[in-house]
C-alpha cells in the first residue's frame, strides 16, 4: 500500500487504528485552539465518535452546529463541508471512521492534505 501523505494542518496527536485503500479509522486529539479546517470529501462519509470532549462539528449546506459529548456520534455525509474543533476551543479526542475513495477538498482557500486512494 502506498504511504499516505501527511496533512498540512497540525494537531496534537493522530493514532491510526486501521488503514486500507477502502477504509481508515483513526483517533484524533485536538489541543486547545486546534481544529480540522473547513473541507469536504467527494465520496467519503465521516463518522465522528467523541471520546473526550466536548467537541463541535460545524457543517455547511446544510448549515449546522453539532456539539458532541463523550459517547455521542455524528455522521457527516460526503460533499458536506465541515469544520471540527473542541467546544469553546477546548481540547477534544475523537474516533474518526471513513470509508471509500478518500480526498480532502478545502473550503475557503485553506491548504489541503492529500491522501492517495
């Protein structure tokens, strides 16, 4: 399998649980003030499961602000722009499961980490 390109945004910690051409599961930790910048995926739904929080997932089209406490989950469908952070810019930790052909399309002119299929 080809090595995945590193994202161009930085976070406190990223732990890969499972990774294949068809799916990826990782645990991500955002330090206070960190975020996953606005982006969407063409073919990938994101399943967020809050481990430590609270955390916030904002979406566009449809516009929404979703606050997750530990144990809560949210699916963001493909082609839905989203932004992830700790609630009130606090620290959070979550499991992220993604299936399908991955891409990272930035929204608002932000740099895009590339991950080959």
